[in-house]
C-alpha cells in the first residue's frame, strides 16, 4: 500500500545521565517534534540505502573487512606421489569428477571472515585462528592464537570472530561444512595464547566491558535450530556464567546485536512479523535489561544508537508509543521513509524498500548498467519487468554475454526464491560465470514473498498470498520468452530451500515452460511439514506458511500450491534434487516422498501416452552430512551442470575446462 512518507520522532522528558546530553523538557507530540528537528536532521548527508549495498561496519574498533580465502592444508605440503594420470579419452565431466573424488576435501576453498580490532587483523589461516598487525595482514607474518584441530572436528572453519574491547580475549565460533552445530571458543590473549573456555551450540555473541573494566561475553544458545536462551559470562580469576533470559514463546528466536558505536547491546526477540527489543547498557552490563517496546503483533522494529540518541527503524505507518527508558532520547523512522532523512548509515535487518535509480518499463529493457558487472566483464546486465496476473509489475535481472546473437536459441537458467522477505541471492559464483561465458542467459526473478521491494513485497507473497509468487514466476518466464530470451525447450530453473516451493509448484501448474530443474535441499512438502509441530522450525514459521493444524483456511490454501500435494500424471521437466542426509531444516523424508510420488505420476502418464514417449529424468542425489545448503560443494556444482547440459543436449567440454580455472582442484 502506497502512502505518503512520514518521519516519526519521539523524545522523553529526561536526560541521559551517563552521557550528559538531554533533550528539551517541554512536551512535544510526534508531528511538532518532527517539524522542530527537521532542519537539523535533513542536513545530515548519510543515506540509508548505502548501508543496504555495503557490508555493515560493526564499529571503528571491530569491523568487517574483505574476506580471505584459505585452505585447511595450506600450511602443509600436499602428497601427490600416488596421483595417477587420467586417461586422455575420458570426457571432461569424468575428469572433473575423478579429480573431486581423489582430492582431499580439506583443500577446497572456504571463504572466512576477517575482523579488524585496534592495530590487529584476526582471521583464519589454514587450521588456525591467527592475528597479524594491520599493516602486515597480507604477509605471512602472523601469530597463531588457536589450532582448530584441538576441537577434533571434521574440516572445521571459523564462522564468526569477536574481540573483547581491551583485546584481552577473542571469541570465535567454529563449525563444519556438514553440520549447523557450532562451538564458541574463548582465547586468552597473552605471550602464550590459551583457550580459556568453550561453549557448544552458540548462535550470536558480543563483548562488552563492565564498570570494573572486566570483559563480559553475552551469547545465545541454540538447541534444535531454536534460539531462546541468553547467557553472560566472565573469565579469568572471576569466572562467571549465567543464563539471564529465556524466551517462552517457541515461535520467536533471539539474537544479539551490539550497536555500531558499541555503546549498547540489544537483545532482539523476533518472529517473521513481530519483534521486541531489550536494551543492555554497555557501561552497566549486569543491570537488568530494559524493554524498549513490548511486542505488538505485526510491528517490527530495530534499535541503533548514535550521539546519545536511540534510533528506531520500524515498519509501522502511524505513530507508535515506544516506551523508551527514562534516560533515553529517541528517533523513530518508518521503513517507508525517504532514506535522505536518515541521519546516519543505519544497518538493520529490517530495511526499507530498495530505492532504485531506474524506472521500470513493462516488458522492455529500461536500463543497461554502465559499469562492468561482477559476473564477467564481457556480459550485459538488463533490468526488465513482467506483469503478473493481478497487474503487479515484477522486476527481473538478466545477464548474458555481450556478443551473444540470436538469444532465442540460447539456454536460459531462471533463479527464484520468494520467501521470508529475503532477497534473491545474486552473489558471484564461479559456475555462474562459466555459464555466461558459455552463452547461457541467467535471469533472476524477484517475485513477491522476497524482500527486494520492502516489507509489503514480502507480505504480498506469504500466508494466503503465496500464489502471488507463483503467478509472478510464471509471468517472468513468459515475458522473457516473449522478449526473445530463449524458449521453453532451452529453459531451466534452479532453486534452493524455500525456493523449492515455487519451483515445485510451477512444475505442477506450467511444466511446459521448462525443460529441466535443479533443486537443492528443497522445501516440497509444505502441508505435512507445517502440521508436524515436533519439527524444529514449524512453530517459528507459522507466520510465513500458516497454521494448517488449527486454521482450515490455511490448510486449504496450502493444498492449492504445495508441490507434493499437487503432483499429477502429466509430462514434467527433468528434475535433479540434491538433499542432505541429516538436514534439520528440510527433512529428508519429505524430499524422498516427493521424489517417489513424482516418479509414480510420470510412470502413470507414460503408460497413458503410449510408446515413443520420452519420460523425464528424476534424480535424487542424497549427500551425507547435516548441513542445509553447501554452496561450495564441487561435487554438487559439477553434477548439476552436467545434468543441465545433458538435458538440453549441449556440449559440456568447454564449460568444465573453464570451471577448473575457478574451482580449486
């Protein structure tokens, strides 16, 4: 719903004792306050949209900087004495597969975070947590702080690093590729660094320093993918570890966030539509947390701090009575507000709609980027729109090789997600680059249910509006074909996790639009999953999919689009599914049931069609491990590309040769 941009400000009558700044004590309503301070705010030259495009800065002392590639065996020589030459007559895919099977998994590239704190950079090198002086970060001169192999995990890597304010301790969350379980280790920094403690199943964690200059670690504990408990701990001579908050509602999860200036720690309690924030004073971390605003269904908000003021970003369209603590001043910004009015780069998981610098033109090319795109310097980036059934315009991003001719005869790979208000991933992947170089067209369909156009875009594609996302996807593919981008016999679709809902639904409703589909850990049995409350994420995701156990309307609606429920005897595109044996997020049982039912429907259709019918290939590739999606799995990448090329009858020789340039074999 479009509405006039409004900026809501609120102040309390009290000053901030610790910070020494106060607001006017006279009563001001929202509108008078906004007018009173508008001139002061609009002079700020920071833009909210910038923080949506750049990586967030935690603080000046601890910030994220570009990732470092490492290999767990970089510090050790690779034994190659038993390596045998490959037969010359072996095809490209078999050569790649054979190398993958013989190559130690430890040598695969993993991207890891680096954190700068003070004069040091902390990162992972080989199987070790290390640090080096900032000016020497690109050299081999580093100090080893901890050897990950002490944890006796299979192929461990560091997922997150946090350094204590005075650099007495560093905390690192460590996990493995085949599991979502993690361990947080606390390293005491000294001439001889030593592991002070370790905590299992930690999700988020942050450091603060109390009034006695003691480092306090706050962390959340995750059990069965549910994160409800918050702990705080100290180390050294005054060891202490206590749980001080437990969320009782199983549909909510808890995460910690340290404000950008490190002044306050926020405890964020959220589900898909509602949030509640408790504030911990970084100067008095042992005091009870202060509630900012009690949760109100449908109200999301997020808290930042700068220059002695709290900044609240919220999705409400009218003034909301945020009951700030008596010592706090506040600035409240609606998510529909113009980013020019935001006084600093607010980095928030609840972000406003993207403010595009271009204007959509239905079904036509309306912008071609004037810079070299991140996939390849020789490709063209197009922004297109498709009109959905209800007239809604759906944006698409299209990549193809600049010198491609007769695009109608080129293979097309569609990407879709459309759930949880998450943006469709368009990050650089080596396999995407080689596909574009080999003449493929890549199209990203930003359908409703995702977050590309803000919170309302998500709301219009969840619960009893989920079919909007399916209609958007159908419209996008038909528009691409209508504009001369490929044709159904050369069109493929890829999706992972919740994106499997729309992909599977499209295979049921309009299979003639596609030739082949690749799915990874796909969510395909929505109805049975959401009726099983023993599964770890069912209660948390009721706001996304609905509650079929207690709401007949939700149950009937899910039945209309659920991929598993709508399989029928008809011609289907070929489907390649990658699943993980111990995946807790998308149970293997549902994927196996879907695959078996799909094969039965295809067999029944083949009998009715008669001789000469070319049945599609249905492949289920079950990988070991308990992770959900493994982006860097070389076996998965090569298997999926081989599948697509074979289904479209294309020569894969050059693509696998090019792929070897980007993947470490």
